[in-house]
C-alpha cells in the first residue's frame, strides 16, 4: 500500500462543486470589500488573510491583519475597507458575506388621551362631595334638634334621646 501524495490529499479536501451562498477566491488572489452595511465575513472553506484599514492598535492583538480559517468569522463595519486574500496552500478558499442590518427605527406612537382617566375620579369625587354635603346636612339637623331639646329644658322623655333616624 502506498501513501497518498500531498497533491492528492489537497484535491480530496477541496469542494467538488461551488459552495452555495459563497464566493470563490482562487489561490494567490485577493479581493477588496468596502461594504455599504455592517456585516460578517465568514470562511466556508480554506483559509483567508484579511487586512482592514485602521485605526489599529486599540488592543495588543489589533494589528489589522487577521487569518481566518473554516468556521471563523470577522465583523466588518459599513465603509470599512477590508482586503481578503486566499491563504490556502493548494486550493481556492470560499467565503460568505452576511450583511447585518440595523433595526428599523420604530415610529413613536402618540397615545390618544383617555378621558376615563379623568372622568372616573371626577365622578367619584362628585359622589363623595354629595355624600359629604348630605352628612353635613344631617349633622346640622341633629345639632339643631339637640339645641331645641336643651332649650326646652332637657325633657327626660326617652323618645327624645334616641339617635336621629332611629325607629321610634
């Protein structure tokens, strides 16, 4: 049994047909992207070298150069220039670009005034004022009746001492 040659191995690892939803980047080729919207650059097959425009150096690992392998991705801002180059040894690389759309601003809905918020408490207040005036009237009547009894000399009649409105 003979060992497989390196060329045979790389041919076996290359996709037989183009990968759906991806772009092919031939070995040794580069392409420049300047997206109109934010997006994600994903590697579907092979390896790519991605270089972004600055500013760089926000962190020690941010030099602007990124090597992305299968399954890895990179976020690219709208208008940011990124140059990607196939970095696979013997085969083409395949990459996908997935735009990330910002959420559409929701229109501010003006709430219509709800008159029940004011009308119900107003009705409750009107009922309370009515009950309060009725109670004041009964109190005044009771005080007048008491004053009349005291002015007559304080009758010892038990019927005159019963509370106002009690059955007699």
